C-alpha cells in the first residue's frame, strides 16, 4: 500500500519553533506609528538663547523673535498694561504703612499677575518644540473647548467677565477717587462727565466711576458665591433624588415644589426684611432660594444615567451608593450644571441689584450698582449719568454671562454642535 506524504509533517511545531520577528510599525515605517508621525509632522525649532534673554527682559519679545507674532503681541500688550497700572498706582503701592486689607489684596494680585505673565512667557518658549507634536485630543471636554473657541460672541463675553473681575480685584489701584468720600457738596454735587470725573458725580460729590468700580466687587462676588452655593445644593439634592428614587425622590421633589411655589422676590424681601441686610445675609438668601432649577435638571439626567451599564458594573463590583453618586453620576451631569451656573450668575446679579434698589441690599455708604441706580432715579433728567452708567454696567455684565452661557450650551451639547 502506497504511503501518502503529508506536507504538514515538515512544518515546525509552533510551540517549539524559535520566535520569528514580526515587523512592527515602528520598524517598518507604517503610517500612524510614532516614528512616521515624528518625521511627517512639522517640528518647531528650539527657541534660541537670545529669545529666552529677550523674553526674560520683556515678555513676548522672545516669541516675536521666533516668528510667533500673535502670542508675542498679546504678551507684550498684557505686560505693558500691567506695568502701566503699576506706574499709575505707584504712590499707593509704595505707601505700605497706610495699606488696608483691600490694598494688600490688590497689590498682591497685581504682583501675582506680573509674575504669572513673566513666567508663562518663559515656559511657553520652553515647550515651543513640543507644541507642534501635540495632537488634538478626542476627549469630550477638548472637543467642547475647541467648539467654544469658535464662538466669537462667547469669547467676547468671557473677556468682559474676566476684565470686570480683574477690575474688581484691583479696585483700590484703579479707582481715581475714594468711593465714599464726600467733598464740598455745593461745588461738586451733580457734576456732569468731565476730565477728573469721567462719569460725573452724584448729589454728594462722589465720583460715579469710582463707585461703579467698587460696586463691581460687591455685585460680582455676591453673584459668584450665591450661585456656587445654589448649584452645589441643587446638584446634591437632584443627584440623591434621581439615584435613590422611591420615597426619597418623592420627599425631595415635593420639597422642591414647595420652594418653587413661593414667589421668589416676595420671599427674598420677606427674609431680608426680618434680618439686618448685609453681604452674608444677601448671599445666603440668594443661594438658598435659587437651587430648585438645578435640582430638576440634575434629577432628570441622573434618572437616565443610573440605568446605564457602567453604573450596573459599579454596583456589581460592590461600590457603595454614595461613591457611585459622587464618583460616577455627578461628574457626568456637570455639563448642564455649568451652563446653569453661568446663566444663574447673571440672574443673581439682577436680583441683588433689585434688592439694593428697594433698599434691602447692602446698606449705604457701601456702593452697589443697584443702590446707585436707586439714588439717581430722583433726578433722571437733570443728572442722568448717576443712574444710567450703573444701569448700563448691569446690562453689560448680564449680557456677558448670557453669551458665555449660550456658548457653553452649544459647546457641551453634542446635538447643537456644528
């Protein structure tokens, strides 16, 4: 009987045969590997020593020497503006013995800004070579940031907000006059806008521009802190109601409905009238009455998230409900919460101005935008500037926060991205 030769008999045993080297993308130069990426993408040359020296002496000049004109011009403008502020406020800066707490905060913030701009200019030069190799991240936050940068109105609003907060911090160095100092009322009261008093004076001869600058500290700080308090409370209550469900959900949401049932302005007036109006009371009242809208948004998102696979996997791994809520649910609902907070700051500023207009806000002589509008309402025809400029400032701030809120909504919601 003839034997049939099986050609597979000459093949080596896969387990005993020596390892055969397999060409990888790094050796073969396959497109997409690190070697080909490093060779195909443009690499910015290292910054020269002259650029470092120039940037150390004048931030931004080193970038201009290397051809990065946009970064260089922005750094030069920022550095020049800060140095100009130092020059204008030099007398106040050198009067160390007469410093108040506000002066120390303002001077410290100005020094920190100067150091930040100077250090960032040198650091940015040092990472110049690596910037060309950095690929765009595919994370949702990176995509949202890129989308937000395309919205010019949102960027303008963000610039206005940052500028106003910077003005509020540096108010003692920027304000041309003492906001509460009363001069010769007969001679300086109700002066129209002119050199020295660019926005005019009120009936007590106080500079309107200085009072607007100092009023920004009150209005912006109340808006930010009160909104942060309300968003924190609303997020926690909404997450608990949505995740635990059942009786917990019913109890928390019925309490939320009760808070929503009261007219908010009437509730604010009633609470503030029972206590002595102060910044702390205003912040607590506004923060403790603004959270229901955030609670409803967070609860709706958590109701859908709690049925997702990663939550079921966390339960299977034995994680506690509190850990799941804090580590997995709340981080996934931050996008709508951020938008709500941004829009809520503008709403809080308007409410604070309304309380100050009614005389239930921060009491005189501390300047606030709402109280300034109230002071000027009695003489709108003869001294229109007293109420007009604070009112326009309120409109500008609220508009800026709304623009940022709309930009964040468009960037964070995948359905609205274009």
